[in-house]
């Protein structure tokens, strides 16, 4: 039996703790917050999108370049294993659009409560309000931790402190300092899956949400990526699922001072020719009305005013007076509405962190540090991040599971 300390009671640390305790080890979890897994509790808009039903190959495609690092973790514990794990803890799941698996009750906090019960059932020692401030290292070996001015010894330590996003949930990036202090390299953490800021005032369309549209990210005028789906303008930023996905490539580009823009195709189902024919048809039907009335046939009303202003036109313009040039302007506005990006929202609003402890210094088949003996990593603290869709939580649970498994089989 090993005496193991886990730092961080998020999905990664909790899975590692539960698995280790099941295998007969003595586990103590240090959590800086008064309660466990606050981020899991608000995940998926409070509904907990814990994984995705897609295949292993498809799953890996949703991660950054380090997706390969997760191969063993996913082979050991994948989506159906996670669903079964929760089922055994009394939590059902339900599948939605895009293979997204949510907590069946619609409450992510039910998953948190189930994990809490699982800790109690397995007699895991949970120390809340106990931030770890130091790893005890001697001769390149981890011997335990310091918390609240006291030292605690153990046979191994698992660092599962998460990233830097949503710091109010407890993940403040302190784990990076602990890893750095014992020699680990940190790939610069940046907010990811985050709303983007542009140079246009979007306050008049804050309540507009658009479905089935295409958005393209251009960096230095070159198409880098494109997504189809839902977008919104909440808080005067470009947001919603497709923008969050594009932010994974937009944030590093903005950060390095590159010229970035989002181009919206508001009518992706119509090619340029068909759209022109449709505009011409509507002009004929609405020839006695004004431009606002014409645009209402194409866009939600709030967006009509914004759109007409953005094209520097007047909504009172008579449809019968529209020139060919104006018609072409409208058509290209609908197909290529451009927003120059100037910034991105900060840590407080980012769903995940890109960057973190370098995967080059962690053994992918065990999650053990290559630099410090008896130190393991799991979850978002590692330089891995993925799209929305349940991929990030699965990575946290899977790496936690693998850390426990390899610690169990390790012979000293
Ligand atoms: C609003 C929001 C919605 C999300 N929705 C989804 C979703 O639906 N699907 C999905 O796949 N992903 C989602 N994510 C991402 C997902 O929640 C994270 O990737 C996941 O929680 C990471 O798990 P973790 O255990 O590595 O870290 P965390 O969940 O961040 O847990 C780390 C824990 O460590 C503790 N800690 C930190 N430092 C210390 C210290 N020094 N000492 C002791 N304890 C410490 C923290 O308090 C925290 O409890 C969402 C994220 C946010 C912010």
C-alpha cells in the first residue's frame, strides 16, 4: 500500500484519488477551495458535458498538437468507461447533438456530489481550504507537500491543480509555480475557448444569437480555419461555440501581434449566385418598401440595423432606388461580414488554458515526471487543450485514471 498525496480536487485529481483508493492505497487530497470540483459543477452551462461519443481517432483530432500524448490515457479509460463509472456512482448520462454526453439530470453538480460520495465511501482523506504551497523535493525525488505551514510526507504526489482559466473556481495557475520550482518547463499559458474582441461596437446586437452560420478566421489575410454553427454577441464580444473553437488559433495569433479577422457568412446555404437571385427576387417583391424591410427577409431585426450601419447605408433607402453596386455590397456583406480582431477576453472568461507543463517532460504512458521521481501530473495543468464538446473533461478524467494505474503498478 502506498501513501499518496493528490493536489487538487478537480475531475483529474478526484479520478486519480478514487482509483488509487479502490486499489487499496491511502490517499489524501489537498484542495485550496472550501468545496471540491467547482469548475466541473459549472461545466457545460451547468449541465456537465463530460465526454463525447465519437471514436478514439476522431477524439484525438479535437486536441492541440499534443493530442498524441493522450493515446495511452484514452486506451486505459475512454468515453464508455467514464459513462460506466458515473453509472456505477448512480449518475445517468444523455447524448445530444454532436455526440456530446451530458449528465442525465441536466445538473453537473449531481456529478460533483457523486464524486464527493465516492471519496467518502472509499475513506479518502479530503483536506479542503488547504492550498499546497510547496513540493518537498530531495535528490530529485518528491517526498511530500507543504500546506498551511505544515509538511506532509508521502510515497508519491499527483499534481492536478488545473490551468489558469476561471480562477474563481480555484484554478489560479499556482500549480505551474509548483512545477516550475522543481525544474519543469511551462509552455506559456494562454486563455483558450474564449470570446474575441473586435474593433466594431457590438453593443446594439448583444442579444442576437445566430444559428447555422459559417465563421472563418483569417490571419494576415490568409484563411486559417473555419467553423459552422452557432454564434452570439454577448457582452459586446464575438462569442458562442464556433468563435470559441476559432479562438484556439486566434488567441496565439493576436498575442503575437498578427493581423486577425473573423469573416462571417450569414447565408452559407446559398452560393453567391443563388443569393444574388434571391436578393433580386426580394427587390422585385418589396420594390415599394425600404432597405430595412428588404433586410428583414434575410436577418433578425436587431441585426438588420447593425448590418445596414456597418455597410454605411440608410435603412430608409427605397428598395426601388437600389443600384447594382449597393446590391453587390449587400450580397458581399451577407457572405463576408468582416470583424477585425483586436483582443480576446481574459482568464476570467476562458473555458480552458492552452499551454502548461510541457508534455516533453512527462512520460505519456504513466503521467510520471521525467525530472522528479514520484511526481505525477494529470488534467489541465498539462499542456493539452481541446475543442468544446466534452473533450477537455474526458482528458482530465483519463489522465487522472492513468496516473493512478501506473502508480499502483510501480515497483520501487
Ligand atoms: C465555464 C466552464 C465550462 C466548462 N465546460 C466544459 C464542458 O462542458 N466539457 C468539458 O469537457 N470541459 C469543460 N470545461 C473545462 C473543464 O472543466 C476543465 O478542463 C476541467 O475541469 C479540468 O480538470 P482538472 O481537474 O485538471 O482541473 P480543475 O477542474 O481546474 O481542478 C483543479 C483543482 O485544483 C485546485 N487547486 C489549484 N491549486 C491548488 C493548490 N495549490 N493546492 C490545492 N488545490 C489547488 C483548484 O481549487 C481546483 O479545485 C469548462 C470550463 C469552464 C471554466
